[in-house]
C-alpha cells in the first residue's frame, strides 16, 4: 500500500470512533503515542503488539499512533518519536528478535489536521511469528520469557492457544502475497576476503552463492542486497557484520522461478578487533549465524527475510 491508500483506509476508522462506534476489527490497534524503542519495556511491548497483529486471522493490520480511540483524542506524533533514526533500524530490531520476520511498513500522515504515524502489517504467510525472548518488567526486575506467540483477542494481546495456531496455518492457505521469496546460501561461500592494517578502515567482501525462489504473485527485480551475520544469536552492534551489494545491476526472478546468483557484497571493518573477529569467522564457518538478508526492489520496496543456510 502507498500513503494515499493508507489514508483512505485510516480516515473512516477514525471517523467511526469519533462517531461513537467501537472499532471491532481485531487487526486495528490505536496508541496515543509511540513506544520508546530505546527502552527495554517500550521495545518489548512494540514487538508484542506487532507480532500479535501479524499472527491474527484476517487481512491487513494497522496500528494508528497518535489517536486514542477510548477518549477520541489526538496527540500529534511522527516516526522520530520512537527514538530510532529510520525504518532500516526498525527492521534490524525485528530481525534480531523474531524467528521469521514479517512485513511491516511505517507512514507519517496527516488526518483532520493532525500528524499521525501508521504501522501497516500485511497478512503473513509465515505465521506463527515467534518472539524469541520477551522481556517484561516485574516488581523483581526484568523477567525473560522464551519463544512467545502472541495473538489479538477482544482488542488485547494474549498467548496463542493450540486452536489459535491451527487457525494461523489455515489462514496461510488463503493468502497469496505480492512478495514471497525464499533465499538460500551455501555456507562455504560466506568466506570473507580482504586484508588491512590495524587502525585503518578496511574494505572486505564476500561472494556468496544465493538461491532465489519467487513464490509470490509478481515478478521480482532486486536492485540491492544486504547480508547480516555474526557469531552470536543476538549480537551486539559491534558483533554483527553487514555486507552490501557492490554491483546494483537488477536481479530478475520471474514468478515461480528459481535462480542462482553470486553477487559481490562489500563490508567495512573499522578497527583491528573487527578484523580479528572476521578472521575468526573465516576459520570457523560452521558457527556463522546468518541474521537475515535484506532485499530492495526496483519499486523501493524493502523486504527482510530469514536466510536458509546449507
């Protein structure tokens, strides 16, 4: 959906609430303000809320930020109120914490003279989406709960039951997404090439053998690739490596087609410690944890995907 389509969807929802009619769509959530995504509590509530909508039966889901449907009041807001720089940083949060990343788009729009943020979550063929670690505040500090599956019921979020999960798999059969891509990589082709002296910026590259399978409803023209990997399941920023495509020649994948491609991806290592980590990865490719692959289409659409390693 583009911004105009989003506005056409959101305007009648807000008008309905102001008219005194309850919003009964389970895939619509209203927040008076952005979560503080730099705080543990705010980040984990964001992950819980978005996962719940992605896992819920039905069509597109929306989170309307800046409108309180209980008081029908507005609080002007914009994406920067989240504490993050841009949507790429938001995608990185999802990649690190959710087993299979769902599609998520953010828009800053104006309705009735008020500035709102909208999170659009298309129907997912990959649900259930599992939050690897859910951290919540208790009287005794932060409590960690593992492998949580959330779903929306009665306008609130709950742990999914077996019946809920069965419905998710049933719903998957009814969805034909525009973009459904499966990407695999040969582990031995993740070898890092390049050297540099300590204390200098060092350009290194990899040339992985990637397999693209297009199971969506439209042909693909991929113009950029980012590959993220590390030695840890939940790495700190300095423990994660990002390599970007050097040659931006589009990669074309027809509907129901499978192709192999070996792009050159370049990464920058800023200090000697980074170089040492990269060399260690080269010596032990069995322990490489591929965080995700991020694809940019010629339309500007950005998709974050898990990567199958074989």
